[in-house]
C-alpha cells in the first residue's frame, strides 16, 4: 500500500510547477489542469481546501476519485 503524508506533514512550499491552461469553452472562467502534471507520477495527492484535507486518487481503472 502506498504511504501518503498527511496534509499537515507536507505543507505547500509555494510554487507547484503546475500551469493552468486557457479556460474551457464549456465552463467560462474555469482553468484546465492535466492530471499527469497534478499527480506528478504518483497515484495519490493531498489537496488542502478551506482548512480541510482531500485525497485525489488515480485508480487502476484510470478514474480519479476525490475523497475528504
């Protein structure tokens, strides 16, 4: 099983190296991120949002699952 640090163990260091692309025509104001750049070769990443920690997981079936 993959060991993933908690959000508190891995605070953001500023720049993530992830570029936002131009907004999608179907969602005005939305930015598009490539999942491969977001995951950076890992199967899971932790995302801090509004004081909560979320886990984004890439499954064996090539799906993305976001859990709190």
